C-alpha cells in the first residue's frame, strides 16, 4: 500500500515541488490548501481555511507523515501591525494546532520546514552555525519560526512512538521561484554588471531538488534516529560568495564576469551614510553559513544536485519562461 503524506502549502514553491517529487516516488499526497491553483495534478485536495480543515474527521485517514510547508513568508524590512501579527498566527499558532491534531491521532512523523532566520541576521564574522548554536532571531519571521520550533519540542519531547523533525532552510532557489535568486538572474539577463568585487562573505543556499531528496530520505527514517524531536540545518553543503554566484549566472547569458570593481572601503562607507542600504549590503557581502553535517551523518545523505546543476536548471527555466512571454 502506498503511504499517504499530508502536505500543507502545496501550491507554494516548496510545497508543490515536494508534492511532485513524492508522487513520482510512489507516495499519495493529501494537501490542505485554500485554492487549487498551483497544486500538482494527482494530489488528494482538501479545500478550506487551514484552521478548519485540520479539524475535519478524515483529514488524517491513512496518513503516515505530515510535511508542514505553509507559512507567512519572510519579507525584507520590518513588519508592523497586522502583518507582524500574521507571522505569529500562521507560523507559530497554526503549526501548534496542526501538530496537536497529528499527535492526537498518532501520526508517526511531523516534518516542519523552518528557517535559518531563527539564528538572526547575516554574520560579518564568518561563523558557520550548527544546530548547537543558540537562536537569536531579529525579526518577526525568525521569531515566529523559532517559537514554533520550541512549541514542537515541548509537544514531542515526551513522545515515544512519534517523531518531529525540524529542517532549517537557508535561501531556497530553483525553477519557478520568485525570490532573490530570480532577481539576480533577471539582472544578469539584461547584461547589467554588479559591484561585487569585494564580496568575500560566503552564504549557504539550497536547491529545491535537494530539499525534496531530504524529505524523501526522512520519510524512510526508521532506524536512523530514535529521538522524538530533532532539528537539522539543510543546505547544498557548499557555500559560495555573491560574487561567485553572480559570475556563474552572468556567464550563462554572455561572455564576461558581470562583476564591477568596487573597493571594500566604499562598501563600508555606503553602510555608514545610507543605513537603508544595510539589509541589501548584508545579503550580498556578509557571511551567512550553516553546517548540514548533522543531517548528512544521521541519514547518510548527500545532496544529489550540485550548485552548478541547480543554477543551470533554474536559468534554463528562466530562459524558457522569457521566450514564452
């Protein structure tokens, strides 16, 4: 009998890719969504508001595991008022309700997609974070994700037959993503060079195909770990600078590096005189690195897609999309 996996956020970038991957691997996917738009074909779709659908009597019927992807996603800048509250309502409170429902019916595994933002902002000192480092979130997105992690630990720590796995993800890229990676690709496609010569800070990223592989690995976890709650960083396992990243992207469209010379002293000057530029400068120049060795060792896992392969797939998709527009 095929195992049934309950997936939230299945019409989002990450959730929809996980669904397609698991369907191809022979799993049944039951998805909780508010609209069918973007949901891969072949899924068992349950429509409705999240807080209501998780109370439906048959929602967990024959379900082996839950993959919780739904989230109020991170945006650059500070959120205020209702936007700020929405982070905690969705990322913390609804996660708690879903986990409590899953525990009440004995779902064997609960996989929660968290974020490396629980560790705070970009690190200029070059530290590589591990799961042993203390989280210090600096915005509502990171705080809400970290609070959800703590709640899940409290719920599962005393369970003997059930398990919760938290995966902290850095920047995710891949075909059809709408994040910062696509902005860089669009810029390179126009032949616009960027002043990244002084960018030496490496950062961790992860290709969507590697996330899907890790999820499938977790679903066959038996015998790998006996802990009822585990937290893992998950990355491509190779970190790169924004200069290396943009050079690779730019070279896919034309000759040249696409890198303008811009001395580090001027970068630091811009930081001081234009504080509003700091978030962008941090993303491009500071380190933001995470070790995924714990996950690799625990599950004997290695990323099936290299950075070069992930970027190539993403750019190929972008070029096809541009032609069809």
